[in-house]
């Protein structure tokens, strides 16, 4: 799964500085792809277990923050078994196999690298060899085989070879092995396929950076990530500062009399050439400016609550959007109308009918809209937008992403379009598949209003039904998960202005588990969660 960041390019460089424990890096071959595929390869130190931070989490964010466009690859995902890592918001693909020695990995290294189309491999192997009494000379030989097998998959493979972290009570043997690893990197390094030894031993404290004398604590994983990044940062080269755009005027929450002339201003940063800035209201362009300072005086705004933002158009085709700013013009009529978007208004399903009935029971009037040809303007004058799971996500896309009204998404395939999750179906969002129908949710934040006062494992559907789920950012209110699937959130929400996986929430956003037919099977607890979602989203 690739990073959603501005793209960096693979550079031809010579690293002149000698990093701690590293050989000098030769000129690297040019690679035609912009996204660099990195394969973390190793044992449990790479894989991690339930509750571990993993070095992959810290490294992913180091690379992301530096602006590099990378894709962690491998046939494995997450951590060992059915557990989840401590911090799930990163690309979790890898090839870590707990308990494996270098000899075991040598048998599969070529296949793993070929399947992943890897360009860079991070190898941390040797810990289990030491623990199992294998001689260091034999481990060195096995690591040499791993290198040759990786090169069979890609003759231009760049291999970062770890000098392994300490093992309590076996420091002398580990240091001897690491000396052999350094010499192995020097002897196998070529101009077409670099092998670089990376020192993970120096300054690694066996007392504080290991939790059991073998495996890293969180501080240990952080140190491992830092050492990988020291080298990767040089290999991937400098990335020009990405474009940033912020709407500086008006400010969020500002109010204007009817018929006002409203000054729109945007601040643009970064090193890319920007050809113009387009100002939008509820997703509709209202004006533009081609020179800095970027501003436009907008007249004729209709009364209501509006979401404003600015799009910076880079030379070429890239467009970078600012976070939305909500303003009020005039005296908007008090509304209690909810827009419910469905796949076919002429054939409302049983679940959708129950949702509409429930909204009426809660005191709202309901406007039903077809997903075909829907525009952001359909939400004008409404108090809430609710999107049914029956919609075609391709027809709605980002229509309501920037709207300043609260949105409740029952359609999991729209979680990513709304910015609430990442974009990988089945990884960042999805639904319980096939015969996997559910009755229960596990409340993880019982004090949040979205939990409706419930706690523990709660039966929300009877009989069982398909449930929607997503993997939101840690900034979200993470309220309920699928039972036995603690990484899959069935109830979550973003407060207005909160950073989501992509962009900032222009108003409250809620992801809810109701599949197209689930509302027809909801229990009292299920309806209680639904009611709380509506009340919280609309400001209750």
C-alpha cells in the first residue's frame, strides 16, 4: 500500500559522509518508477506482535513526513497472528516471519522479492541464529545466500543489511556476527546492486530498548527506524517542499450580512510552480487569482452556511486543496431536514425505509435524493447528510467531502472519498464479506456520546447482518469495533476541524456500520447508537 504523499524521485547520488557502521554508498542505478517499493524482511523484530509499535510504524512516518513516495510491500500484513499493532495508521505490508533464521529466509527470499517487485530490501536477520546456537560463520554464509537470492529477483536490488540489535547475555557473539555482516556488505556491494550495512547495535540499550532481552520495546523500535531512515533518506534524495495552501480569509465561523462582498484570501507555500488559485464555495468555483497574494472579492453569496476552500493548481495537472472553512451568510432558515442519498429512490430497501422512519421519529423531515447526478447543492438548507450503503460510490465520489454540513456515511466505500480512511478496499475500509454476518460490536470508548452510554460487547443486530467498517486516523473518536476484529471500527467520528486521514473535517463526520439492510434487523441497542450518531452529528 503506497503512501498518499507528494512524489519524490529516485536520485543518482554518492553519499560522501560515512554514517555510523556504514560503507560508502556507490552511485545508484536510476529507477523508472516514482513510487519506491520497500520490502521489510526479517524475523519477529520485523513482524512484531499484538500491541507492538513495530519499527515499520516509525519508519513509515519518517518517510511520509520527509515527503518520500514509498510503498511498503510483502505478503504479510499487520503483526503476528490475529493481533494488531499498537499504532495502526501506517502501511503494514512486510515480510517478517517470527522465529526464522537466515537459512530459512534464504529459501524464500527470491520468491518474496519477486512477488513484491521490491526495489529496496531491509534485512534484519541473525537473532534467531544466535539464539539457536548456530555459528556466526554459518550465519554469514546464509546471509550471503539471502543477498544472492534477492538479486535473482532484481539484479539492481538495493539491500540494507542490519547489524543486529543486542541480545541480553550474548553481546560478544552478536558483536562478532555484526563484524562479519559489515565485511559481508563490503564484499558483496556492487555498483549495480548496493549492499549497505546499517548499524542497529551501537547505542541500543539492552536494558531499556528490549522488553525481554530479545525483542525491542517501543524505544527500541524507534531507534531501529531512525537507523533505517538515516540511510534511506540519503538513498531517496531530497524532496522539494510540497505545495501547501491555506484559506486565510475569512476565518472559520465568520458571519456576513446578506449581499455582502466577501474577501477571499489564500496563502500558498512550497517550491512547486503554482499557476493559479481557485476559490470555491460548497465545491463550486466562485473566482480565481493567478498571482500572489492570491485573493478574490466575492459578491452574491446566498444566505446559508457555506464551506469555503481554495485549490492551488500546480503547473501540469496537480491540484492541492486547502482545509475547508465554514462561514454563515445572512440568517439561514432554521432547518430540521436531513438529506438521505440512496441508490434508487423508486425502490427504497427495507433497511433504508427504517432509517427514514427513524429520522422522522427523531423529529426530522427527510429529503431523499438519487445518487445519479447528485451535486453538493442538494445539501443546501439541510441540517445533515446521510449516505446509504445502497449508493454507487463512483457516482458520489467526493461530492460531499467539502460540505460544511455534518455527514453520516453508511456506505463504507465512501469512507476514503470523504477523507475518513485510507483508500485501500479491504484494508482501510470494507464490509463483512459473504457469510460473515454479525450481531455484536465491542464498545471501545464508552464515555463518548456516539457510544450512547453502552459498554462492553453489545448486540446491535438480531438476526445477524453484514456490517460496514473502516480504519480511521487516531485523531478520530474510535467508539466501537467488530467483535474479534479490533482494528476494524464500526462506529467512529471526527469532530469539526479535526485532521482526518486525508484533509480536515469541515463539519462533524461519522462512519456507521449499517449495511444496506442492517437497519431492518437493529436491536434497541443498535437504534440507540444510530440515534446518538444523528444527535452528535447535528450538534447534540
